[in-house]
C-alpha cells in the first residue's frame, strides 16, 4: 500500500453502549497494527487506525490516568502556549466535542471511502461526524513533497526493535514513542501499553505568498539568477533543498542524487572539520526548520523525538492564485499540511519541539 490518500474522520460518540460493543467485536479486528505495516507483504489495501481524546475515553467510562497532562487537558487548553491564535483554528477543534478520530489511508480515495462506509455501517449510528480532513499526496513528480515543494518524510527516528537505522538516523528506545516500553518512565494503565499519543494539526500553507517572499527577499549570490537565489533562501529556511538534499551537505546548490540516497540524506549533524558549530551558519542557518526541530549535534542526547506521519491536504495552486500572488479565500482551495506526530509524551515530544525549539527565536 502506498499512502496516496488519507482521511481523518473526527467523530463524537452518540450511543455509548452500541459504540462500545461494535468497537470490540467489529472495529478492533479491522485496525492495522504497526507489525502489519512493517512489511509490504502484510500491509492491507486500506489501513485503519483509531485514536481517542480524553473526552472520548471519559465518555466510554475509562477513568485511568494516562500520565500525560497535555493529553488530559486537550490541545485547546494549550493553544496559547503553542503560539496559536484560536480565532484562526478550525472552529470544530475549538468546540471540544471530539471523542476520537479514525485515520483511513490507501492508494485510492475509493478504497478509503468504502472502508469509511463499512465503518459507519458497523457502528450502527453510534457516532456522528464532527469534521473531516481529506489528505492527498501531491500529483506527479511532486508526490511526497509538501505544498511549498519540499520533499517530506525523510527524517524520522529509527525505533529499536522495529527498524534498522540508516547512517545518521537518530535511534530511540521504543518507549520514546510507545507507552509502557523501555524508555518510557511514566506509570501507565496496562491496556495503554504499546499505544502512543497522536497529535493532529491542520496547518494552512499560503503557497503563492511563500513563493513571493522568497523572490522578494532572495540573497544576491553572484552568478545566480533571481530564481536560483530564491531557491537558495527557501533551502536555507527549510534546511533541505526541494529535492530533499540537506544543505548541511550541499550548501550552495541542490544535489538530487544525494537527496535520493538514504545512505547519505540523513547523514549529517551540522558539524564539519575546522568549523565552529556555534557560530558558522555557512552550511545551515540555526533558524532552518529542520535544525530547529531536531538540532542534532547542537544539543547533546536529545530525547525530544517524534514520529511524523502527516500528509498534504487541499488542491494544487490555481493559475489565478499564481497570477495574483495571493492564496484564494475560497475554503475548498485551502491547502496545507495535515500534520501528525506520535510520541509517548506530548510535553517532551510535539509540544517541546513547537514551543521550546520552533517558536523560540533564540
Ligand atoms: C506546514 C508546516 C510544516 C511543513 C511544511 C514542514 C515541512 C518539513 C519538511 C519539508 C521537512 C524535511 C523533510 C524531513 O526531514 O523529513 C521537515 C522536517 C521536520 N519537521 Fe516539519 N514541517 C511543518 C511543520 C512541522 C511542525 C509543526 C513540527 C513539530 C512541531 C515539525 C517537525 C519536524 C521535524 C522533527 C523534522 C525532522 C527534522 C530532522 O530530523 O532533521 N514540522 N518538515
């Protein structure tokens, strides 16, 4: 299965008794496990996952303390700490009536919709839809790239016991991602073992504005066109070229061969021979997205790691938007990243990365 499309189906439980009984008897056997996903031979055509909010667990009568206050309190209560203006939130996320989300992924939207229909039929009217995000890989040679045009999904930590690390890839004990595993020191109820906290963010991207910004603020490296200078600025903001090549290894020009080589495309840590990592930004600026969200050798023994599993949502930029340099305000033309991360601690994982690193100008 290739994850070409993924629907995030946020729901509210309307009939507790029916939901519970169907969850155990019909839905549980349909859930795709990590083991199923690890090998192409065991992957289903359409993958299904489910996550509950604290409100959902409480609705189902689960009173156990999961040991994560950000999960217990919900993202809305931490919104200002994350630097969010809730006036800009999708209103359904502010309404605090979401009990859970089904994540349905496949090669085709028809497969996704058919599994969703099967799910809804099985649940016999015991849930109602609160909100839906339709994730979609970008077309053609942009597949795997997010809407600004950069290849995504290159750097995730390798989890001991699950995957063999590529050179340079961070290796984490399973408890950094999974509850109750080695490396997770919190007390958890036994049923939560091997689960993970899921963070979901709908992050709108203004692509024409991003492109104009790059052109208007492009450096003026000699012997380079304006567009090449704009591409250089974009690469320095991201820390990778659009191909995915890390600028720490390819500071002045893209290197698509390096980008495509898993033996090399993560094998960097911002250090170089005869180079002062604390002052020298000639390879990668301190402010580059990937350096802020995973500072590698800038910090020792980083345990603030997450597994990212997002997907773009929304259509391609239209010719009108390109011509005007402005994103359309038509809701169906909104585009961005359906950001997903998994971690065993939201405060050391997503929230730490967002608050203490990404949002920190120092
Ligand atoms: C619209 C918003 C975002 C876009 C367009 C975006 C895009 C990207 C891209 C293109 C990469 C490089 C590909 C890779 O290394 O896998 C990347 C890496 C990464 N991003 Fe984001 N990202 C966004 C939001 C976030 C947020 C909110 C977080 C966490 C708070 C985050 C955390 C990371 C991390 C941890 C990496 C890997 C860094 C590394 O290990 O070198 N990103 N992102």
